C-alpha cells in the first residue's frame, strides 16, 4: 500500500490516534493485532471479524479499532491486500480524508477542528465540546497534543 504519502506529521497523528484508542502499546507492533477489550489476534491476512464482549460488544480490531464494514470499505477503495500494519495505516488515512480532516491537518496541525472531525470516526477523540461523539470516554485535548508533540519530535529524530 502506498496511496497516501507518510510524513512525520501524519505518522505522529496516526500514533496519537493509537494512543487515544488504547492500541499504542509503547509503539510496539502488537497494537496492530489488538481486538476490542485488549486481546490479540494472530492472522493479519484479513480483519478478524470477532465480536468481543467486555462491558460492551464490539468487533473493532487493529491499531485504529476498525469495525468490519469500515475496514471492508477502506480495503476495497484502496485495494489493500491484507490487514498488516501498512494497510491499516493507509486505511486510517483514508478515513481521515473521508471525514475532511487530512487536508486540514496537513494545513493546520492537530487543531481542535481536526480532532472534532476525527471524533466522528474514533470514539476516544474529543469533539469541540470535549466529549465523545459516541458517548464513550475520551482523551483530553491537552493530553493528545502533548503525546503528538513528543511523538512528532521522535519522528523527526529529535530528542524530547
């Protein structure tokens, strides 16, 4: 996959979403194999489509907690061959573009407007009023910006 160009800023944004979604795992790759609720799956040939019940029931999986229908749409549009990390990253960028957030992020960085647009896709991100679009717990804007800044410095090869 290579439909979307990967920049240090975009990588830091992707990592920030993983941080918010609980799949960051200190940057280790096992976050890409994470099921809703924290369990791991093995086969990355495709979305696992397993329903997990942990307080709530969900079939979300991967670093960006894709639901099967969302994943299938992105995979089809981008002709993604598998559920490997590079494919998941491309699908997440596709969802950002679909929400109108990618170009805005490229222009203005991690603004509250960008987070608000992304909150429609990722429940752990805050809307303009600081709440989840889906009524779930969210990370605070300040916490997300702090993570993003540190990760961006790391992506650019600077010490923090």
